[in-house]
């Protein structure tokens, strides 16, 4: 059964997200684990090749053998930790809540309120992943996700995050065309990631917003972004401005 959640932005604009289901989430995890295993096998092969290529001591002592074994074990544990946890942290933080598995399944992680995932949230939700992995290889996570009204696992509760279906790349409505002469304008990089995401979500949902509310919502969002824009945008009304910004952001993503 599909579940949705309504979130309100800082500008008091409400959007509805479709939550990612248990199936798509765990398929994404398995894709990511398969990638991690591939990386691990490649790394171990390289380490083994280096070990065979290096000259061995003529008469290794028991003490030197123990020290070498301890160092190797420490390196393997550190590598496994970085690969297992750091992989998720890096991709979710740097790629807008998407690991390769999540991207393939069309889902992503966002913070409460629909905000983009930040570094702290990525670290917290994936540090808890270690505990979840130890409790029956995600069995606890599956139960928690099924019982949660917002499909949250333990890491999501700890970090204040949601996993939602990714509609970022949905085509903007044809009925809303940008003003003439705007397609060549440079990208407006002064806007924050949260503001760009808010603009995109507004434009993508224009057909679902009541006509009497469109102008009011557009005015609220435009009021937040106009101070960061140049005077060349002053001639546009609020809705045309947001449509142009959304199209520009999508074209350069």
C-alpha cells in the first residue's frame, strides 16, 4: 500500500511526498551491497598482488609474523568499516540523498520538512546502520519500517529523515511555459539547495494546486528568493520567475 506524507516548508508551503516502500528500499540496499562487495573483491585482489610482489624477509620471526598479522587485520577492519559505512555517507551526502542503488530504484533520502540531506544527518542515519546490521541483517529495520506510519527505520528516526520516491526529474508541465528570451540565462547559483528544491517542487505540482492558491503560494516562494537574484529578473511576475528558475535548475542538474 502506498503511503504519503505532507511536509511544510519554512515558507509555510505544503507539499506531499510519496514514501518509498519496503521493497524498493531493500532492493536498493542489495544493489549497494553488491557494489560494495565488488569494490571489496577488487581491493583485496590488489592487496594480494602487492603482497606477492613485495620481497619477504629471509627468516621471519614469530614476533614479526604476529605484528604483521595484527597490522593486516587492523587494515582490513578499517577498510571494511570505511567501505560499509562511508559508502552510504558519501553518496547520500554528496548526491542529494541518493546512493547508486537508490538512484536505480528512483528513491532518495530527505530530511524532515523535505530539506536536502546534510552531512550530519547522513552520518547519524548510517552510523545506526551498524546496529541494524548487527540485529539480524536488517530484520529489525524491516519490522520498524513496516510498523512506522512514515516507513522509517531506526536510522531515519535518529537522523530525522525520510526515504521518498524521487520525482525531481519529472517533466515540468507543458501548460506552464517560460517567458520568451529566458532560456539562455545563466544558472542562478545564489539560491541554496533547499530553495532550488522548493522552486522545483512548486513548479512540478502546478497542475495540482488550486487556481486560487497558485498566486499566493508563488508570492510566498518568490518573496524568499528574489532578494538573491539580480535586477534582470524584476520584470517577471512571481510564477514566471519560478518556472524559469525550475527549468534552469533541471537543465543543469
